[in-house]
RNA sequence: GGAGUAGUACUCAAGUGGCUGAAGAGGCGCCCCUGCUAAGGGUGUAGAUUGGGAAACUGAUGCGAGAGUUCAAAUCUCUCCUACUCCGCCA
């Protein structure tokens, strides 16, 4: 969300930005927002003046009553009653218009960074850099679910019976590898100086509404029956929610956290749940990075953060590349964002395993997260990035370490977490 | 889950209907004294969010949140939230 003052003062910049994102259908919002804003301010002045009169009149009633001037005080009382009636209308209108303004403001996209490549949609995202040689083995690599099943590590028939499509039983060494990955990801980030955190896995509706749109909420979030609780779709929800409405001391910044949580997503719409695999599922686990920092530090954190994910996967011998989101593919809140994609030797293409974003102060404005020093209070900048989401990350490790005989070589970095084991065999 | 107590600015804290947007203190600024430290004395200042105004200035909101009573609410009523204490339950 942008600052209304900014929109008021720089309407052309905002419009230019909307064009860059190929959202011309939103252009009219800018002028509408400016008109609404000035109407609201007019109402505010009107209301303020009436409230001033009301306060002064009420105060004078007190004085009159003390002097036992009952009649004069009754006249003044009537005046206040009239003012109150007028105020009700003005306040109602102000509330309505403010809501309308906020709704419009919420869908006006954040100003994207100058470095973001211009493009219409995800087909025009730009590869930035490859890390590691995409390796094509001389033998065929089976579908990940088949590999896992053949190693007695996956049972989707059972999960279908217990929970339906989109769930999975991981078992034996595959389950252990999954946990090893998460533990390693956790320690990897702790070593980078991030503070480890396990957040609540359920949050109240008002926090959910703070971190996403209603549409997203419907398409993603599972609600607990008869409770004001939702299962989180990512620990970012809990981690950003942690700071909702807070004013931090600038000395506490930057706050660099790495959080673990299971993630629950309905995955309604676009892609849906695939029948066979464990690539897109209702329940997965994730190690995340969340950073709150000063505005001027945001870009350097952004670069540091995605590079940590790259480093993480490289330490597991998984070739990766970074793909920058072009203007048209960038979610409205984001200033700049890139995906980290892992190489799939089976499909011989890259697939998304993580996403790194800087949101500027847009998220903080929405949720009212501030920091202050002696001189001023200001909105913080927020960033988030995936270290590891698994089973997706598990798939990358399995495919890239699959041996011709059907076994999986365990990357060195994970062996300590696997009791020293070097290979998973049938 | 039950019962009790509390929630006022950066912190502590006074305050049961109008003269309280908030006494007082710490804090913070300046000055003095003393000096190994700790401390002491004087004086000044601010306090959150936002509107109008070129500015000086001026207004609104703001006492955990919301609703209500009233001409008028930090103060009365209701609901909720949070913290603490006690009890119950539980991996």
C-alpha cells in the first residue's frame, strides 16, 4: 500500500508505475483516490469544527450549572444535541469514504524498483544468473513420487484415505531426509546470524486480513470451525503479524529472523493439486527468512537473502538459477522480487523452490509497523525469502542425487542429520 | 475452562462525571557543587496520531479495544482482549 500523501503529490509517478505493470485498468483509481482524499479532508475539517464547538459548549454548560443558571444551560444542551445529530452524518460519510479510499489504495501497486525488468507476465521473467552446471545424467530419472515409493518412503494411497488428495505419508529414510533438510536449513540460517523462531501455527482472522487480501484468504487459508483461528499458509503470516501495530526502537533494527513452520494451503484456483506427486500439496514445511530493517538497508538485505538460498542449495549439490520477476508478474505489494529455481534433471528445466521479496514499507503501512529514533517515527521495510520449502526442496535433492541403481546419494551436508548415512537404498 | 486483581505517555504513577490531555517523579536539555565512584542542588523541556495554515499558530482524536448512558466520560454500564495470582485439565 502506498502513502496517500505520496499519491496526492506524485500522481504521475503512480500512473507511470501502473503502466509499467500493464495494469492500465487501474489507472482511473489514481484520480479517484485523490478526489476521495480531498473530500475526506473537507469532511474532517467540518467535523473538527463542529466537535470544537461541542466541546466548548459542553464545558460552558458545566460552568453555567455551577452558577445555577439552568435555563441558559438548557439552551446550550439543545445546541449540543443538534451538533451531535449533524456529526453522526458527517462521521458516517467520512467512514464510508475512508473505507472506499482504503480499498482503492490497497489495489494500487507499490512503486517498483528501477531495476525491475519491464514485462507483461511470468513468461517475461528474466534469468539473472545460474549457479552450478545443470547436469543431465546418462540414465533416466523417474518421477519423484515413484523414486520415493520405490524406496518405501511415500504412501499416497494411505494419505488419500485419511486426508484426501494433497497430503502424503513420508516414511523411513525419505521422511528422515525431509527432516534432515529442515534441520540443516535451520542451522544454516542460524550460522548466518538469523534468530531462530517457531511461531504460532494458527492465527486470528484480523492478522490474516492484515497480511493478505480477502480473495487470497479464501483461496489459501483453512479456518478452524467455531474458533477465530486460521492455519497459517506460511510462517511469514505469524512473523509479520508479530509486529502488527508495534513501534520498535530503531536500535532493535535490523531484525533478521529465520522461522520454521508447517504451512497449510487450500490451493484453490490456478494450478490446483496434482494427483500423483508431492510438488503441490495442502501441507508442507518451510524454513523462512523474515527481515525488518531501515529503508536504506532493504536492497542490500534483499541481495544477501536470495544469495543465502542459492548458497544453501549449492551446498546440497543442487544447481540453481535466479529469475527476476518482471514488472507485470510482480505482486502489488512488492518492490522487487526474484525466484530461486532448482534444476530438475528429470524434466531438464528449472522449477521454483523459493521466492525472495522486498516490499519496501508497503506491508508495514498496511500493518502499521514502525520504528523510531530520537527525531522521528517511520515505517520499517520488510523482506521475506524462502530458505527451504519441502517436500519441494526434497524433490530437488532427490532428483539431483539419484543414482542409476535407484538409490539416492545423501549430500555431505545432510549426513550428520542422517546418523552418518551416505546413501538411501532399497 | 473457573475465580480474583490489574491495564493511564519512554518508565513509574495521581486521578470515581465538567476547572485533567492528563498532577507528580524518573527520563531528557542546560547550569552549579562534589568527586574514586555513587550521589546532590538549580533550572528548562517534551510527551502519541492527525487536519488546517506560507508561517506564527490553531483544531480534532487519544487513558488496553469496542459499544452504550450523558449536554459532557480516564471516571458510570456492557462486551472483548491482555497480564499477574489461585484452582482445574493436559503432551
